C-alpha cells in the first residue's frame, strides 16, 4: 500500500488551496500606502549613443513625481556578475560595467534609459512618451561569429574585443584529444545550434521598493528565486545598504525557471528610488517588456566531433562552442557555457578524452543566463545528437551503441575526464525501463501503419546525465563562483510540538511547503499538518542561496534534515531526563520517545513542552528551548540520469510533427513525493519539447527582437503536447546526502530536445529523406525544407 | 473617470474607471480582487479568464465599462462560502493540476466554461479548448487529467507507485 504521509507519499499540496481560490500573495498583489508607479523607458534600438535626454515636459505632467536617468545614479555600483571565468591563458574574463540605467550608450533593445515615477501606472506610461531621447544609432553586432571577426563593432568600447573569454577544458587534454581524433577508426561530426529561448514564467517580474526613514530600513518585494542572494548582491555591491537595514521578500512567485535567479536593475532601481522619494515605488513588468528585459537562455552554436575505435567504443570528444552573453553579464551567465556545460560532456559514457572550447561573446542582445537546465541541456543535446548520428553512420541500433559505451553499474564512483565524479547511476536500468514502457519491439509494425496512412513514423532515444545539488562551495569557489552554494534551515519547535521550518530554499511552484514538511514530519513521526515551511523572506529565514539547479531537496532538504537531527538529539536528552534513563537508550518512533527494552515512553509534545516550561529539566546540562539551525554544504554534486524515448509522426506533405508518445525513465535516487516529482518531469518535458518544436527567440540583423510577444514566440499549448509516460522506479540513491536524493526539476528540459530531434530525423530517414540534422525548433517549414534539400 | 457598477460573485460593486481601464485592472486594482492574474499584454495567456454573464472572457480584452451591469464571476467566488473547493478546484488539487498557481485562476474558469458547454469532453476536446490558456509549469498533462476527472470520467490515480 502506498504511504499516505511522510517520505514516499503523494501528499496533496497544501499550497494549492490558496492558489485555487485566488488568495495567493504574488508580488503584484502587494500595494503599499502612498505607493508610486515606475515605468521604464527602454531603448528601441540595439546599439546607439545617447546624445540627450529631455524629461522636462514629462516632469511637468500632472501626476508625475520624477523622472530618473543615469545621472541620478552617479556613485552607485553596476549590477554585479556572480561568477568569474578564467580563459585559456589564465586571464580573467572581460567584465563590462552593467549600469542600472544606460550611461551614454544603449546596447540592446530594452536597455533602460529613464524611469518615470507617477501616481498611477497609466500616468507613468503616458509621461514616458513625453520624455525626449536623442540617440544616434550605431551598427549592431548580433551574430556571434561576426562579433568575433577582426574590426567588428564593439559592444563595449572599453573592452579589447567582443570576446568575454575563450575557455578550454580540460586544456591539458587538448593535444591528446586532437591525436585521438586523428587516429580514430571513425569520426562523426555535427554542427548545430541550441536555439535562444525566453524562460517565460507565467508571472512577469515585479518589484516593489519601500523605505522607512524612521529606522533607515529598506524592504524590497520581488519575484525572486533567491531573496538572500538579491539582498547580498544589491546591498553589498550596488546600493551599499548593510544587510540589517535591507529586507528582501519573495512571496508567492509564479514560476522562475532560472530567469528569476538573477539580480536585475529594476530591483535596485525601486529600492533606490523609494528612499530618494520617501515613498513606495512599484514596477510591474508587462509581457512585452519581459521579452526585452528578462535574461534569455541557451543560444549556443557548436561543432562537435565524436571519435570511435574499430569496436565502436567512444575514444574522444572535441567541441567548439560560441556562447552568447548578450550585451552585459547577467548574474551567473559566465558559468552556464563553462562549468555547467563542459563538465557534463562525458554524459553517460566512458569516453576517456574530452576537450571543450567555449568562446563567450558579447552581442547587442538581451543578456543570456541560466534557463531550466542551464548548460546541461546544451551539453546533452550535442552529445545525444552526435551519438545518434554515429549510430546511423555505423549501421548500429542507437540504443545498442549507447549501451556499449555506458558507464556500467560496477564502475561507480566514476571519475570523468571533465572534472566530476559521478557517485551512483545505472544507465542500463533506465534504458531497459524505457524500452519496456515503449514497446520498442513493436515499433516496426506501428511504422508500417503510419506509412499506410501516408505518414512517416520515427523513434528517438536520448540519455542524459545532469549535475544537480549545486554545489560544493570550496569546489565552485575554485571554479570562479563569487558566493558559497550551501543551504540553510532552522527547525523551530513550538511549546506544544508543532514546528516551523525556516528554509533558505524558495518555492515558486515546486511544492516545497508540502515536500519539506513530509520529511520533517516523517523524521519525528508526527502528522504533516504539524509542520509549516517558511521561506522567501530574509527577515525570517537564515542566510540561504535559494532555489535553482534542482538543488532544493538535495541541499536545502539536507540542511533541514541536519537541523531536525539536532532537534531530535536534544529532545532525546530531555526525554531521557523525564524518564530517568540514559540518553543512549532513548528511541523515537511515531512521535513517542521510549526507553529501549522497557515500556516507558513519553510523547513528542510532552518533551517539547518540557523544553519551554523547564520545571523538571536538566538545566545544568542543556539549555531550555528546542530550535536548531544547520547549514549544509554538499560534498559533491548529485547526478540524476535517465532514458527518454520519443515517438513521432511526420506529415510529408507539410513537415508537421505529431508527438505520439513520450516516455521518461528517470533515476532521481530516493523520491519524497512521487506526485510532485512526476509533475516536475511533465513541466520539464513541455519546456524541452517546446524548445525542440516551437520556441525560438529571433533577432533581425539590426538587433530588433522579432519574437517579442506571445503573438510571435510560440509557447507550447495543451494541444501541442501528448500525455507523458514517466517513471522513476530506477533508483540509485545519492551516496553523500542524508536523504539519498538527486533532484528532478530540470531533467525533463535536458533530456527531451535530443529525443524529439532524433525521432524526427529517424522518421525522415525511414521515409526516404536522408536528412542529417535540422536545427531547433523543428517547425513544419524547417522540416519540409530539409526534406526538399535531400530529395 | 466615471463610475461603473457591476455584480462580482453575486455582490454589487462599483468604482471609478477611465474609458481605457481594462476589466482585469478594475478587478485587481479598483476592487482589490487580485485572484485574477495578468500574464501577458496580447490576450494570449488566459490567466485573466473570468465569466461575464456566464461566458468565459479574457478580462484583459474587455473594458471595465463594457461590463457595466454585468454578472461577473471570478476565481474568488468558486469555492463554497465555508471554503469547500468546488469539484473543478478539488480535481486540480487531487490530480496536481497546478504548480506555481499563476495560470490557475484562468485554467479553473476556462475549465468551468468548458464543462458547462460540454459536460463529458474527450481528452482531445479538453486540449483544444485550452488553446487560450498557457501554463508553463505542468506540461498540461495533469491539468487535462484534472478536468477529465472533474467531469466525472475515470482517470487513473495520480503518481503510479
């Protein structure tokens, strides 16, 4: 029987009730007394010199409070970057200033020039039209390779070129990799693009700044995945506000997917302006504005070569990638194409030699940073595409070529040639599970039926590995991270036994309030309803790094377990005193402390009461109270993996793809709430399949964003997607965290794009169109044109 | 600004609105009913769906004054007065049909409109009907299951264990 409570139970989500009744508290639902409204006037050209800004007419309009420009921010810091990458020569990356409002030049469509503050959003918007900005438009650099050419227009005049860094990994392997490729029995080469995406959480960003002059305290309400990170970056590096005078609140947040990790100029602006005006300042982003101000994702152009020996074993991989940084460095941008991408190039395979070269490039486009998966989808896509192509070239079954090269279960822990050590995994098991769930053997029959109906059916396989549970602080510090990546939790037991857990993780759809409560309730043996999870407010939670990179249960959950263990250990001492027994003899089960081998017991609630009403209490040995904090820094990353199978039908007349089935067999280690885990996979799959089939962020040569709204950017809709078959029964628990968990948030987005593209390429080959590759998204026109090109 | 009066979830309400004030803005800002969400500015996302005189409407496509005298129903009025969720809301919780909750008000209101006109929709009909509601979290899988379950049709239990 499935459990109905605690670890392993599909507990219904407690957060649902407020979301289903319209009583959530999202940032845009917050309105403060005497509030003003900010409207950002943004550049409509990709590159230009600002000659003048005349706001006098706007400031004279009724209801306008003030118009801010860069001159109001003299002496204020730029938006900092949180990660420094070192190039092949050992030099630090080129790091331009990222001002809150444009200083002298605009560098992308959407770069903020001025901000109008008014008594209503409508008045602010109207007045923005009266601000006269004179800009001389300059040539824009959009294409990454063109940006790297000799004599290219520079995005930043004070940098030596548009190259942020030229990174080699592992640089010492370079010659050996070159040699192995030269000597290989077979080399498969593929050039591909990982299309630029916009994360598009359904809640646009919002920021509300408030200032209390009486005590010099600032409060920022913001749509963030990590309020403590925002407090640190903005307080210490931008505005110079000490932490004890700055509170950052991220209440209910309507999805993040990475794009709400970063510290944005608008957050610093409203915080600054609230003090300058001594009134609250609110900014609500429109969707169209989000397209030109939220950090984008992906945008890599890659050449990958896979070398194989005569036995079809992989001997070497060499890649060269151009990674778009956009016009400025967003918070974690430099880490995405490097440490979150190069380290994953071994995939599930035993390839002994790997060399990854990444050129990060500034262009006159919106900054690019982490989006669901962040680097790992880019690594997986190129690897799983090139392996599939190799299988076709060698005439092998793509599943069997993978299996031949898998790291085998007895090889763990496994040191890859790209600096990471996988602790556990069983790639054959997930492959077998996916084969079982998809009736792989019956595919030929189904393909024949499709053919009879004038359609081409294809089957695509992809495997993935990801590094989650970000991250061991000492390791990432060596790799350029400018912050620690531990997580924190405080377990506060109340006098009658109920519990509040303050976590540094942040839930913006993942259901932590439910999952985390399951863990603590299970450890003590009390009802889940007795445990509340508190998050999203720097004044309530200990310093924590927030939620991204599928880290919450693996790192935040581990911190919570450590804090709960401390609480339990102390409670056992109290119980021992109450029962006049030795500490070591106390056992805790189902909320009852008992003395081993006796019938003596005392209830959890009674022990908690004794801690706060210490009339009969070992005061000489332990303090009263029952509250503990733990900070957990992981020893390693976690390594979820899985096998993703996609079955499609392609209409040869139109190139339109129908996804007939999608199966995900994942290994997430132990699972706390299966219902929530499956939901996370569904959402990841939709975003990955959206990337593969529909979504594309397109700039024209002048740097105008052509896909700037939901009219032009194809978000996946219900009828674009199939029902998913998801399975997480293959479990190799993580060996280095107390829950044995790995993380599940990004898997779907990582593994699904190559599975779909492989399926479409398979369908085309079976239909007599030997197309080698189509760049995502596989729109009907791209598929149809590719078919015509090989006719 | 002129006064506009309407009925929202059975309660007579009024407030000042400009000619250009959208119904979604009127609900959120003037009436303080923030359950209705705004996720885009091109009438694509459907987070703002409410019912006006019994029809599902994207409240960002309608001026507040156009709703003068109308019966408007929003997400805040869907549960019973004692807080008991209606069958669609309950199915969304039972089948994990929501994650971040931002699209949820529009999804629930669209689902209610669908089941009113088609009490036993097929899965394909549910997916087609949701054309105007975007969800970025769930991949729609569990939303579709929730709506099928709310219509009284057999749907496998959540999370195979």
